[in-house]
C-alpha cells in the first residue's frame, strides 16, 4: 500500500486481494467503491459475508449447501431419492440445478481422489453414499469433473458400487452447445468422435 | 439465484455483484471462497469492510483520504504546502503518491465539471482551495483527467486562479512510458507531436 494512506484502506485492500480472481488493483477499486457508497452499503456487505458462514451449512445426507440439517433438495418429495447424481463440490449442485434438467438428488463427495495431493478415498464422503446405496438407489450418475483426477474418482466409484447392482452412468462428453469446431481442443474433438451417436430425425425438429 | 440454494448464499452473491467489475459468476466464486475459508476468514473480511467506512474519512484541508482531521500528507512538515497538485478524486492522490515523484501537497475537488451530469462549480471543493490560495500557494499543478470534462475543469481552475498570481501548470501529455507507437491512439500521438520537446544530451544518460 502507499505510505501515508489510511491503514483501514490498506487492510481492506489486503483482505480483498486474498480472494480468488482479485488482484491488488481490483482490490483497491472494490475498497474505493465501498467507501463511496458509505456506511449503510458497507454494513450490508459485511453482514452478507458473515451471514454466509453463519447460515450456510452442509446437508447431512447429500453434503450440498443447506440452511438446515437436510437441504431443500433432499427434503423435496418431488425429487427422486433413488436417482443420485454424484458430484465433487457443493457448487456443482448449484451448477446442475441451474440447468433445470435433473429431478433426482445429489451426493457431494467434497473432493476427488488426488493421490499426489494426499486425497485418498477416506477423505471423500463415501460412508454416507454407501448408506444411501444400501437403503436403495436405482441409478448413480457419476458427474465428477472431466479431469484425470475426476475420471479416476469416477472409475473408483463405478468399481465400488458395481457389486450392489445399482445402474451406473456418467455425463455425456462431446462438443459443448454453441461450441465451434475451430476453437475446440483436440481432446474434446477426439472424445466427441469416439462417442458419436446415431442421427435421429428428431434432432432437426428439436433444434 | 438457483431455487433451493441457501438464502444467505443468494444474498452474498447479490451483495458482491453490486460491486464494480464483479459479475454474477465472480460473485458466486467469491461467496464460495469465503464459505470454504470458514468463519474466521469471513469475519476478518467483514471487519475490514466496516473498518473502511468507520476509519477512513476525508482530510479537512485537502479532501484526500485521512484517518484524522488532517491527512498524513497535509500534516507532514517535509511536504511543500505551497506546491499544490489539484486532482479530481481521493484515489488520484494514492496514484500520485505511488509514483513517488511529488513532494508537495494535494487538493481533491471530489468531482469535475460536468454540465450535462449537473455538476457545476458549486459541487467542487473550491471554497477550501480559494482559502489555501489566499493563504499563499506558489504553484497549482492541474492534474485533472485528460478527458473533455477534466480539461474543462482545468481551464476553469486556470481562469479562476490566474488573477491571484499563482503559477499554474499542468501534467505533461504524450506517449506513456513503455508505449509502442503502433498501439497508440491518434489523439495521444497528435498531442505528443504538438508538445514535443527539444532533445537534450541528458536523455540518453538518464534512460
């Protein structure tokens, strides 16, 4: 920080700069914007931040974000408890829900296998998933990330739950919607080729 | 926000998204990062934010950021009180100080003339500047921004303080350091040409 500038400003800039995607320049811009807005705006923002850690917890069943013991999805009688989408992080649930295309429930692992990073199966929320599968799950959709560690985690889960007879699926891979071939990486393109599906006459109508 | 997600999360995302340069996606990323860090980190950030509005005020003399009645620059006996650099916003003082090239003092207008936006001379901190000039200022450096409104403000100030006999200067205009001609706009280039200065033999030694 600049010598002679108020300490509280320097502290706020430092605090902001520790957040992801916020460099020293954006941190200063944020601090100045808050100063400009005055006391009420600053207090509202501070309260929103403390409210976050006070009110948001994790659902005892699925491990997703929740306001109570169980989350709004797990307690919703219209959601299919026997159809479970397994994701890595609580935020993945939000991303899936935003797509408004899934009527089942979730299971958040709170991580993925990462042998080099010291994350083994004992660090993932598997005991709860074991219990859910034992209670009766029809299908597990493996929606871990499309990275080496995410794939390894999916393989691990598929092996773990195959003996239980549950149907195990994974998200489709391919060209993203709106994706132009010109800008597509070769790995995605290779995958999209090897997992190509038969053209059906509905496609033209649907698009 | 996504239906079913905790209200506190939605509130935090909304609060962050009102800040400059933070879209809904970055707002969610910030909220998640704070959640991940837990209670202590969230409280520290909230305190930094409220500390900002509680502890930072404006210097009674120059109008820049200050912790007390007068700022660290105005109370510094090593700063030349008779050499006054006039800027638009408190942040401009920080930017000038960062350059570590100025040993005078500042005067912050808290705005610039903007007839269309309804900002006339009465909205600028001019009474204080009048008083300072009356008490004795040797030189006023006009460092308003290089925009139409900033220029108009500088012209206005020059006319206002010319009768007092104070020396009036402005920041040099031209090619920015590290600027490549190829990427320079034509206005800057025109200005740099019309304000070209004689080459002195020191230049080669200095650079």
